C-alpha cells in the first residue's frame, strides 16, 4: 500500500504464514484507518480467519513473517507474550463465529463478563457487576440483571453472540476483529448483530475488521473490502470500487456467484482451489483464471493501484498481470 | 396453486398433487421446564400447528424459515418418518405413513438429500458401494449393469468415475454433496427432498451445485422440495415458496411474487434481512422467535410484528387465499401495489 | 488444504490428489518403523510356535539332571532350569501355548461380547438395562479374578484356561461393542438407510455391524496380549496350565525360588512374554491408525 500514513490503526505488511511446507498466507498487505470497518472476504482456504488469528497472536503450529503494526504499540507479531496478554481485550479484541463454544459453559455469562471487566479495569466485584449490567443493556439484552446469572446454554444463539460482543467491548478496544460473527445465526438475527457491532464500534470510535463470506453483507456493513484467494490479497479498496468497479478476475467470479433475490442467471466457476503442494508460484488464481497469461503462473503479481486519476492513484489496489 | 383453504371442500384433490398436508399438527410431549427432579410432568411443544400445503407434481418448492420454524419437523412428516399428531398428511391422496408401510415404492419414489451429506454416508463404504446400495435395493438395474450405472450417476452429478473407489472421508464438502445427490437419484425418484443441500459451502461450490440441481429438476421432471434459509437460493431454484414461522406456513405462492411483494409482515422482514448489495442494513425485527412451548395469544407473529393491531392479539389467523395463487396467514396483509 | 480455521472443507479435485490407499500402502512400513519391527517380532513368535519342533534345539520336557540350573552357554543358549530342561526350547514351545491360549480365548471373548453387546445396544429398554447391569457386575471384578473363579469351576488344563480366560473377557468386549452400537445407531446414515425402507436386519448387517466389527477387530489385536498375560498369571499362580507344560507363567513361577543364583530361569520367559506383549500392542495401535477409514482423512 502506498501511504502507510500515521493515522492507520492497523497496518499489515507482507504478512506470511507457513504451516509446515504450506504457505497459507502469502504477503498479505492491508491497512485500516481510525473508525473504519473493513471486510476480509473470500472462500475457504483464502486465509481470512488466519489473518485475524495471526493479529491476535492466537495462531498455533505456524511460522509467521511480515509485520502487523497497531498504532502506538508497534509490531504485534514481535511483541512479548506478556505485552500481548495486556493488549488483548484492551486495545484489540475478537468475536468468534460460534459464541456457543467460545463462551465457557460452566460459568454464568455475568461472571464471564464481570471477570473480564475486573481484569481490564481493575474494578471491584460490585462495580464490575454494575458495569456488566450496563454493557448487557447496551448490547440489547433485555432483563440484563436476570440474564447475568444465566449459563450460556440457557441463551439463544443470538443472545450468546450479544454476550460475546459485550465481552469483546468490555475494554473499549480500538480494534475489533469479528470472525464470521453471524454465520451461525438466522438472517433476522444476523441483521440485529451486525447493526449492533457497527453501532457500538462507531460510538466508541473503534475500527472493525469483519471476516465474512457474504459479499453482499460485506457491502452493507463495511467501508472497505479486501478480497483474498488462497492466502493472497487479490483486490482491496473502498467497498464500491471493489464490488462495482472491480478489475481482478477473481473478484468478478466471486461476485457472480452471489445470488441476489430474483436472479435467475448463475454462472458456476470451473475447478477448485489447488492444494498446497500444487499451488503455483505466481498468482494462485492463475490455474482457474479465464484471463491468465503466460506470466501469471510463474511470477506473483504485486499489489498495485488499480487506476490512476488526475489527483494521483486511488486507494484501490489489485494484484493482477492482466486485469479487466 | 400450492395452498388453498380446504376446510370448505372435501372435493377430490387435484390429481396432480403429490403431497397434501391438511391442518397437520405435530405436538411433542417434552419435560415441563423447571419441573422437579422426580416429576414426570410434560408439556406439549407445538412443532407444527395447522400446516396447510399442497405440492403439485413437477413443481419446485422452497420451504423457508428460521430455526424453530418447524421446517425439519415438516420434513419428517413429509418423509413419513413421524406420524403427525393431528390433521392429515397425504401422498397421492393416501396417508404418507400408509404409503411408507406398504412396501418400498414410497421410499423409491421420494428420495432425500441431507444437509449433513457426509454424515448420511456410511464411512466404511466406498462411493461406488454407497450408490450401488439403492440400485440393488430397489432393483433398478440388473447386477451386471450396476457398475456402469454407478459411473453414469457419478457423471451426472459431475464427479469422475474413479470417485467410485474412494471413501467419503477422502472427498471435499462439495463432492460429498454431489455423492449424496447421486445416491438420491439412483432410485429414479419422482420427488427429491433436499434439506439445506447447499448451505455451509463456498459460494462457487454452491453455485455449481445449484446449477446441477436446477438442471436435474428440469431434465428429469423431478418434484423438488428444498428446505433452505437463503432467499436467494429459494428464488433461483424454486418456482414456489412456503414461508414458515413457529410451526405454521404463514405465506405461500410463486416465489417471485411472494418475494417481490410479500403480504405477510414476517415474509417482508425476512426479505429485508437478506443481504443485498449496498442496501442499508435492514431495520431488524425486534426480539427473537418465541418459544413453541408458550405460543403467544392470537397471531403467533404478533409479538414481533411491526404492523401489529389490536385484534392480532385475539385472533389466530389461518392460511387463507389471497388472489389466485397465493395464500397468507395474516389478519392485515400488507397492501399489494 | 490444511487451513482448518475457516469452516467447510476446501474442494480438492479428485483426480489431482493421489489415491490415498496407494499412498498409505506404499509407505506404511517405512513411515512406521516401530510398527514394522513389532510386526516382524510378532511374526517371529508365530513362526516359532508353528515350527517349534524344528526350531527348538532340545525336547522341552526332557529332564537332564546333569545340567541342572546351568547359566546360558553355547549348548544351552538361555541356560537350563532346576530339572535340567533347556530354557530356549521351553520358551519356544511356550510361544505355542501363549498364542493358542491368547487367540482362542480372545475369540471366545470377542464373539460372546459381540453377541451380548449387539443385543444390548440394539434392544434398548429393559432388556438392555438387564444386560448392562449383568456386564457391570462382571466388570466389577478384574479379569484375572474372574478367570480364577472360572478355573475353580472348570478345573485346570490348557482347554480350561482358554475357556476361563475367554469367558472373563466377554464383559469388556460387550461393553465396547455396546457403546459402538449406540454410537452408530444414531448416525444419520442409519436414518438414511431406514428412509430407503431397507429392512432392520439388513441395516444391522450392512451398516451397524461393519462399523462395529472394525473397532472390535482392533480390540482383539490389543486384547490378545491381555489374554496371554492373564493366562500366564494363572499358570504363575499354579492354577492354570499344569507342569511340566512349557508355559511362560509356569516357568517364571518355577524360577522364583532360584532367582538370586539362577535369575535366567525367570528372566528368559519373562522377557519373551514382555517382548510379545509390547509387540502386539504396537501392532494393534498401528492397525487402528492406519486402516480405519474414519481416521484416514486425506486432502
């Protein structure tokens, strides 16, 4: 990315993750401004969740290179584990896809939130309880005092995810990572939760990274979109640029698979993602790309501005030798 | 027409209809919440409550609803796995359970594709053996033609013939769904019931499967009953739609008409909640689906309905005709433009 | 794809990945050196047992009072015992008894356990309750104690030991079979078979049994060593096989009194027993890990 400006809350540069011999993330570069929401989209194996877990330093059995700089803290990838423990929950926190398993089944949700609050703000038990009730109210849990003593399994999936949101926001983090926060929920509940996350992060001036597989939802929820394929960033930029003025063939393919209500035409893409022992050295999409040229398989295209305007390059980047 | 008010007539059913559900109820006795340890008190859970549905031969019907809507219970009634506690569930004008009990013809004619395709395949059998099982069981082909038919079926669902020698554990998520479809098609059914057959897959795999299902339905004249939560999938694949809420079908009709201009406020909310490119996020419905143990008085949607009026708390609307092809269970259906 | 963080399985073209069976069969012996070594050791025991008369240098029950309690030497590789019998020959013949008792008693246990476990797992209700309480009662006693009890009823001798050890193993087999049946019974593929109107008996034979037999077969290979241990213990206690049968347990017991100045008398059969037990358990584990299609998830 061109301007690694100071106002970026998070800037990731050449993040590469190896698991064994497989390179599951390949030179991922992206940046996130203050108060921005960004969506990481792509199909399974794209590495969306790996990015989030790598930033949280929760990745196991993997070798990580590159950098992920959080404003004011330096490179998250090289901080000591002690420092990371301090940062998690306070400056950055994460919401998981399945709240049912992310919450501890043997403690009441009130106690789980209370403990986080006590830890983060060094509060007394009574004060933590008071704040927990406030937080539960703010995430739209009705009867928050009663729900304090509920165990996770006594709550519906939507309520569990609200509890997760409350715990994630307990330390007023600057950066919230939401890994498919709604894909286990019904559509009407999904809208509630996404709106809730957006509203609360906006109120707190926090930035938010969503990991999503639903492009349409990404366009509704996020300012910026990063499209990943097999561990590589193929296109990134403002949502509208990426989804409506996309130049990368994979973005086009991904978008064409989204079924809008009323759509009667659907073109199924050929083939599948290659396995890691057969991954091309260059552009990983080249094995399926309708626009692939000789250069694509051997040489990885760099992430470059997608178009130039009179005022200079736009913040819309693609990695493609033969863009649309 | 897939749904109609049948109470006024006992007229012969449309010859074309394959399945007919009339006021079907399914009440499960479940332990009463909060009962004492030794109490045997139970309470009725109304999983299905007055379901009216008529499925024509050759149609494609999407059954849409959120968790707790009764989709899965409805499915089990249609497949003859459960006996409804009330109402009548008919297959070619005969009770479904009678059909299932009287031989293998029902099982041959109505095939099923499970959401958990991997779980529905015996992990100790090869793909070839799995597909051959229904061929042999229903006597579809003579034994010497079995292998050829297996390859043919694999080819029909877009898998290479050498897949026959592999085990389900060696296939990807999209591939096992294809195997499940091939296995369902092996008995040459006229009805294919699919439970969330494309959910949980990547969009490109989903697109491949949807195109496959669409071509199968068209080419083989299958009657397709497709359970889904995804309105985009429903609108692509199915000509007709039935939207369920808390154990009742609240709206049915041609998919395009229903999704283009929903009459039931719940259909409208569902429609609005579906992600749409660059539309502002919909104003969500308030609250969550009530417990089927404790249905609200009057209309079951009244606790969340943005258009709720006074009489909605008093009267429970049944699914009734609305225009020639549609039906809705609402006292105050949304105006049609 | 090895990325397991995102949900769903990444699609891999079938043709692109090498067939898993070819991959595992080509290199299983290379990839698992311990398994290979153990298999060779177990095979050596089996061969020794079969060809004992040709392999053994002496008659195992021929007593020679000139060479009593001789330490291992060029003539008697493993030494001799208090009757002047050649220990190597007795150890080789002992493999016969160990394997015969181990295999046949486990067969009795496995077949009995399979029948009871299937009946319990499939019947449900009162029948299952009754069967399981019976099994629980049996399981409350260690198999050695049970075997002792059966020996008390049946009397001594190789055939009696086989039956006693076999009966004592029915409980644990029945327990594992039942829990496997319960697990399989609720699987979706069973419902799918019922949906096809496949008869109950066929569902049991084609879908329940194969999914139960395989873990049972693995159990068998592991429990052979337990049966050998129990039978040796019986002989050691003097209530199993009768002297002068060359049985390892018996030999260990006989050497007990001389352990301070003729330790080879107990050590040699003890070592033979330990090596076989270790080899069998490694083979059992290897078989399970390598050939269970449920554990084999390539891609």
